[in-house]
C-alpha cells in the first residue's frame, strides 16, 4: 500500500497537501477547519507587525471563465492580513494547543528592517508555530514599503533578510518566490545562500484580468479604477511547473537536501503528482480551496494514491523529481531526433528484399513487407 505520509525539513506531515497562504488560512476558525478535513499542513495568511497599515478594498477579485463557465483564472488585489499581530499570536497558540496532525506554518512579511523581522519571527516561534514561510512575493500593494515582491526581486536584500531570519530561529524557513522575474533561479539561489531551508513557488503573476466593454473600466473596478493584481488558479499551472522545474534543478545542482514546496493552479491529485515529478516535496493549494472548499483534500489524496499505485511507487520520494532528467536544450532535441531517424533509415536499408517465399521470417515480417513495397 502506498503512503502519502512524508517528513519535510523535520516536519512530519500526514500528506503533502498544504493550504497555501491566503483566505483559506486567514483566521483560527478556517485553519482548524482545514486540519479537520485532513490537510497535511496550513500556511496561514501573511502577517506583519503593524496591521493598521494594511487597508483592503472591495471588490478585490476578478475571475476568468472558460467557455464552459469554469473559473480558470483568478486575479486578486488583496493585501496581507489586516488582523492585528497580537491576535495572530493568540490564535497560533490556540491552534497548536489543539494538537493538529499537520504542520502550522506562519507566513511573514516585513519592511527592510532587521529588528522588525527578528521580533516577528521570535514571537511567532514562541507561540508554537512549526515553521515559517517568508513572503517575498506579494505582487501588488506595499511596494512603497519595499515589501513582498519588491524585496523578492532583489537577490542581495533577499539573501540578507533570509540570514536575519535564520539567525533568529532554528525552525524550518521556506522563502516564497515571486514569478514576476525573468530568471527565478537568481532569487532562489540568494534565499538558499542566505540560509532558507527550502523554497516555495510560485506566488501570483502580475496581471490585468480584463476590461468591461460596457463601462470601459478595467477589472476588478474599485471606484472606477483598478491596479494590476496577482493571477492564480488553473491558468497559471504551466508557468508554475516551469519555475518549479527550474528551482528543483538549482537545488539538485547547488543545494542538495534543501526542499521545495510547489504551487500554482493545483486542483487535483494528478496536478500534485506533476509538481512532485518535477521536484516538489510538498504541494500547496490556495485558489483551489476557494473554488471547491476544504474537503477537496480527500479526492486529491485519493487521486495521488491511485497514481502511485498505478506506477508501484510506495512513497513520495520514489517519484520526487523523476521527470527532471527529461528536460534538455532544443539543440539536443534536434540532435536526438536526427540520430533516431538516421538509425531507422539504416535499419530499413539492411532489411533484405525477399526473393523467394522460403526467406520470410517471423521476426522480420513487417520490415520485409515494407521493403517489398519499396521495390
Ligand atoms: C485571494 C488571494 C490572497 C492571497 N494572499 C496571499 C498572502 O497573504 N500571502 C502569500 O504568500 N500568498 C498569497 N496568495 C498567493 C497564494 O498563496 C498562491 O501563491 C497563488 O495564489 C498560486 O497558487 P493557487 O493557484 O493555488 O492559488 C494569495 C492568493 C489569493 C488568490
């Protein structure tokens, strides 16, 4: 019987499915619900020391629908948590007092200030959280404070901040990467150099979902205006897979033993299998939970187990990164195809043309038939 149980950075998880930071982990009530449904871990909504600076607007989501009506893309202009830090500390404690089976991971974000990061990390650790995810990737809002993606796009700052956090805690630290960058390996390498135990990828992709053709206003429209937001859901999966592949390749080559949490459009066990085949240790789901509810973890686990049974994989490690060796350069693809065609041609040329019925052979039958059609 295959098992989904896994240990990542010392965290014992009943399965690799983790709630991605966002509305599905936005207060104690919903976090408890996620653990009750059997999620392997929960990454809470990103917190900062001074929530009074966080002011959200509404509407703050815009959806892209397929012709079938299915939501395939989801833009949000939501900020990090607007709930006071002391309330979060209290809720982290209460959550851990309930002894959930999975890991409780605090997502944190602050300004470029060592004391602020240190205070935030130490207070969350004292509250009993199991690990940290550093949000270096929120694409909208707060860039004026050099937070989120504004920090994640600067490898030098990233390395320094990861160093501050590592000095402040012994707990696992995952640095969450922004996809809004040309080469994701650069911030990835900086975070791992700084001491992050793992990476998470991806956060949302900077986007404009559409323009209303009656009002001519871009969406989501707030008082007639908008601002570019972050794109998530099914539509971003191909981009997320590519970035996960690049980060997994970096980890294998330069930081063996460090971990990777993959996310972006995961909605099924088969989606999760693909992220693990490309090197993810865990998989996160955020928008999928907003579409299907917390209970979607059960069919996801079942589908992932069925995939493992089909291939006779006993553990997640049996197939983690198994598809990575099948990436190469385009020039190499051309070379491989040219070589295969030449070999086929040579094999066909060596098939002797049957001159009498006694020369037909069971093994060569199809080739002999083909050779006769060419004369
Ligand atoms: C409404 C919404 C709010 C989000 N808030 C946060 C956040 O506070 N911190 C964070 O690190 N990521 C946040 N994210 C990003 C998600 O955690 C995730 O990286 C992204 O949406 C891609 O995964 P998905 O397609 O499974 O949603 C948010 C996403 C959405 C849709």
